[in-house]
């Protein structure tokens, strides 16, 4: 395209060609966007076809069980027992020794959730924002004593 520009005219009125080339660039960007969208959809179709072929040859896999899914024969699960939330377990743990200062890693270790340290830290930060915990310097946490009226 650039080879076919009438350079004598471009030199005489560059603003006209800047506008024309800007419009052409915008048009190409729209076309490129459409092509990318279509390519994404075709790739999704191809992936689904591959999954379908795999299922035909190997069979449909069993549904995955959640990590916290109750084991068969667990009486408390059959009774509709809901496991305690992370925040509740944190508060119970820290409330056992209200004067102790805890690091998030210590709490995660005590709750057997060291692989979810970030989630524990976020929960502790949320508890400190609500006033259930006190966040001390150097990222220590302590139980917040209820206010006496």
C-alpha cells in the first residue's frame, strides 16, 4: 500500500493522507478483532471436538469429588452438618489463647491449611477489618476482646 501512495500529492497535503491512513488503520483493527473472535470460537469448537473424541474412545470420566465432600458413611454429613467456615475456625483457634500474637502462617499450620496460606491471611485481614481480630505491627494478629458495656 505504501508503495502506491502518490508521494508528490502526499508532500503537498500530508494531513489528507494522515486522515485516510488513520481511517484505514481503524478499519483494519476492526477486521483484525473480528478475525480474532472467529479464531477463538473455532479453537473452542476444535477443543470440544477433541474432548468428544476422547470420550468416545476412553469413555466419559467420572465426576470429580470436592476435597471437602463427606465420606460415605459419615453420619454428620448425612444429618446435614455443614463444615465450619475458615473464619469460624480461625476465631475458635485464636480465641483459645486471646493474649497470644499469631502470624498467618502459624494459624494456617494449626488449621492444616499451609497450602492455602493466602486464603487464611485474607480471612484474617477481613476479620481484623470487622473488629474480630486486631492486626498488630509486623503482621501479627490477636484476638479482639469483646467490648464491655
